[in-house]
């Protein structure tokens, strides 16, 4: 299912019109229609606004993206179920790992 299909399905679950959703996210109904038909590539901020309006997590709109690997999907599912303390610890570990693995360009001082 594409992002657009998920947006439309959730909108219909909530008995919203394209105009209703447009008002919630600050765009015309024609823009919502374009989102649902995949005619516009959505920015992260737009996905966030749509997710809030549809009362879902942004990742719920993205789960079927081919770029999302199986391990990433498992991590997201586990993260959603974790306590705030576990989420904070997991984020700290991942950020520390990313910083450690960040490469310095060849020849750069550092």
C-alpha cells in the first residue's frame, strides 16, 4: 500500500472528506487529492502533519515503503511498545553508535 493509499484509507475510516483533512493540515482539498493519488512527493513535515490529523504515527503511513528493511520494521514495532525509559536508552545508544561510526573525510584534520 502506498502512502497515498494509506492516507485515503485512514481518512475514510475517520469519515473525513478531503476538505476536512485539508483544513486540518492547512492545504486545499485538491492538494489532499494529489497526496492520495501519489502526484506529489510528500516532505517529512507534511507526513507529520497528516499523521497528526489522522491520529496515527508517521511511520504507520510509511511501513510498506520498500526502503524499510525487515529489521527496521521490527525495531519500530518494539520501540512503539517500549516504556519511555527504554525509548530514551535506545535512542542514546543508537546516537552514540552513529557518532562513533561517523567517518571523517580523508585528509581532514580532526
